[in-house]
C-alpha cells in the first residue's frame, strides 16, 4: 500500500485541488490512501478535505483526515505517519498538484526492497502576485531546487 501524507495548515482554498489531482493520477497497481493532517488551522481545511471522501472512494482511494489543534509541520508529519497504513510513503504539501503519471512512477521506483529515494520534477506555475513571482524566481535558483534530486521526493 502507498500512503500519501499531506500536512495542511490553513490550506482550505488549495486542498481540494491537491486531492483531486492525486485521486485522478494513474493507478499505481496497489492500494492507495491519502492522509490529510490539518494542523493548527483557523479555517475549514479539515472539512474541505473530508468533503472529498466520496470522490476518493469512487476511484479506489482511501482518505483519512486528521484535525490537530496544534500547528507545526513536524507534528503533522508524525501524526500522518502514525495514521498511515502503507509500507510506501509519499509526502505532499497541500499546494502541490501532481501530474497524472507521477504517483504510479514513484511507486514503481520505490517497490524494490532497499532504501530508496524518488522524486518528480517540480513545475512552478506563474504566481498571482509580484511578491510570489519574485519568491518563485528566488526559490528556483537555490542549489537544492536545481539538483537532480530536489527536496520534493519520497522515500522508502
């Protein structure tokens, strides 16, 4: 099984797009689940994610939504790991939209019984404001973002 863990803090406007792209991805050939960990939210991130349970089930995805009162990505990732059932794990931020073939390709890369790391190629869409466009240009110039294995990967 593959578990995709998504920490999400105040991501109500983005979580549905993230999850729908995940659920629309090519089937990876094994059971899949998404674990959304809303943490310290002051909006309706958890409810927005939970509202997609029927869509997830219709295409064969399990969906678990945790709503933690405290914020913090490390705590959210740990809670997601504790709730996940899969031997294979992928970690997505709630503002990530996966391409259709990515999940199946990651599963194939992570199937061998050895410590592994796999990654997709990030594509940064044009941001809405001048400030976020400047940040995106800066981020793309950082050494880790230009490496062959940027920190957008998965491990086993």
